[in-house]
């Protein structure tokens, strides 16, 4: 669970920083490149988080529902998607 929120927090701060840089430069090239290169990792992190809550990654396609599911605590122990993250039994 913590991995997803650290990733989201990092993306938030980088986006804010690039917003200020783009306001100074007058161009959105850096922000566009960051969005382009962080798109797939963001989807992967969201799917991993949903799997942690024992839900399918397809829930990311529903905007309001996925925010609710991402904020819920993960299932304790193993679930149908594998062992609990951080568990050394693989």
C-alpha cells in the first residue's frame, strides 16, 4: 500500500515543480514529456494497488470508483492475485 502512495506523492511534487518551471519558461514541453513517460508506470502502480485490495485492474477505467478503491485498505494476507506485498514467500 505504501508503494502506491509514495509513487503518487512523488508524481504530485514533480508535477508541481514542472508547473512552476513551465510558467517561468513559457512552454509545457517538460510537463508533456513527464506525463508521457510516467503514464504507463502510473497505470502499473494503480493496477498493483487494486490487486492489493483484491480487485481487478479494470476498475481503473471507472474514475470515481477507482479513487474509492485505491483509498481502501488492502486485504490482509494472500489474495487471488498473489502473496501480500513485502511477503518473502514467493
